[in-house]
C-alpha cells in the first residue's frame, strides 16, 4: 500500500487493514506468521513532515533459543514515526539534533507495508524464549528438560580445570 504524500487529505488518512507478509520477509528466519498483521494507523501531513501513528498487532510462531521448541507469541507494538522529504536526506549536516530520529520518504511516496514490516522486525526478541525459566535441552542426551526429568550425570568438568581443582583441594 503506497501513500502519495501530495494526495494526503488535510485531516489525514486513517488506515485499518490486515497485511499478509511472507515469512521470508521477516528478519527472524524461524518466525512464522499465524495470522495477518493488523494495522490501525493515522497518516497526517504537517508542513513537510509526515506523521504516522498507530499500532500493529499479530501472532507469530517462534522457536525457543534454549529448548528449540516452537511456541506462540503475540505482538502488540505502538509506533510514532516522523518522515521528512528526501531533499533533507541530502542535507543531513544541516539537520538539527531533534531530527536524528526521523526517517525519510522518497519520490513523494511512503510504502506502508515496508513501514509495518520494519516495525515488526524491530519488535522481534533477540533470543526468543518460550518462558523466562526455560532450562533448554540436556547437553548429554538432548531431551527437552521441561518435558521430562533428565537423569543424565553431568559431573564431568572441563579437563582444562583439573589442575585448578587440585590446587584448590590442596589449599584447603
């Protein structure tokens, strides 16, 4: 969905739409959209600035970084963006410090799908976890620890620390 900046009404434009993105377009390769991304946005022109405010909501299937089990996660993200025309991008040295967080639109158009995809990629967790207390998988047998009690013995320590253990034992 392309917004033509010159054709924006004075009162702004409201957008309420479901967007279907290919999972391949998402930064997180292990993420799969379970439902379309729903956006409730207001696009308004104030002087040369384009203000985009609203929220995006969706549900994704992610893979836990510790136990490698897929889990569902909901995303509800608010956005408040300011776009400037491309001419100001060329004159970046003349921009004030307040303009550092502003984005640029080119050829008098803004692709709302790109804006939403970018915002969606920004809310992905760096390490998705099924729960904060996920213990992951057993390093010996590979079982998911939360699903079954692992009885593997993991007393083997790093052989490089053997001399340190002897030193500590002798010191006591």
